[in-house]
């Protein structure tokens, strides 16, 4: 019995590399947006209009095209923008949970400073501290000047409050510094995601416009053929 070859498993050469690929791994150059085709033709000016290009080569040129586009718009391309361009070619996901990644890198001192800053800015700390001050002063007043360990005007209490304020300020500053670093990572991640979304939307717009243009061209050709057939029948 003769074997029937599956059309999807048939192979054809890539016009750029000459390597054979399954037809499902090849893209007709007519379906690629013109800007990207122009970028490919800069390296391969003799490409035929119906050339087939491997998807891997197409993604490589798409990444190079995006890098050149960003370089033309901003004057230079940063490592962050280069990562976005590479993610477009590899279809990687850029969005990530910054909170989890940041929490995993905290040292013991940073964990302690975060908890102390969180407790120091709560109503529980304020009420507890006010209660402790009230008990301290009430006890020393009740004991009298001779028996009290910190008689009025509570010099030891003033020293404790000064030491507490001197230690609390650096702890709060450490926590704020970590929060600023976390916000910076979050903003960088948002920038990457937004930039990739903007480039993807621009790519979709260009591709849709190109496909609509090709579709109108084909419809016009079909209409012209129909008119020619009708004229032939009249003759």
C-alpha cells in the first residue's frame, strides 16, 4: 500500500539558513509585518517574496529589531530594555512577585528592624509606652524622694527616653531604606511589563494592518478575476 505523507510533517528549507524544518515551524514572509521584513532584507536582500523563514530565525530577528527600535528612540539600550527585547523573542514572562523575592533575601538584622519598626508605629506600642510611663512616675511619686529609685524630676526616665529615641530612629531608617529598595524593584518590574506590553501592542497593530492590507489586495484580485470571467462569458 502507498504511504500517505502528512502535510503537517512535510519539510521545507528555511530561506535564511537553508536548514530543513517541518512546515509548521516555517512562516511565510508575506505574513510578517513590513518593518520586520525590511530588517531581514537588510541582511538577505535577495529573498523571494514567498520565502519561508524558520520561527527560531524570525524570533531572533524580532529581538534584534526591538533592540534597534529602543536604541533609536532612547539613544541607548539598558540591560533592562535588552531583557525585555529578549523576552519578546523567547516568550518569557517578565512579571514576578517582588515581595516574595525580596523577603527571601532578608538577613536576621533586617527582619528584626522590620518588626521593631512595625511595632514602634502601632497603637499597641503607644498605649503600652504610655502605661509604662504612668506606672514609672506613679511608683516613684508614691515611694517618696527617699525610697524612690528615680525621684522627681525623673532624671533616669529622661535618660531612658533619650536612649530609646536615639535607637529607634536608626531602626526606622533601616526599615524605610528596605521599603525604598522594595519599591524600586517593584517599579522596575512594572516598567519591564509595561514596556513589553507596549511593544507587543505595537507589533499587533502593525501585523493586523499588514494582514488587512493583504486581505484587501487579495479581495481586489478575486474581484478582478470575477470581472474577467464575466466578460469572457459575455463574449
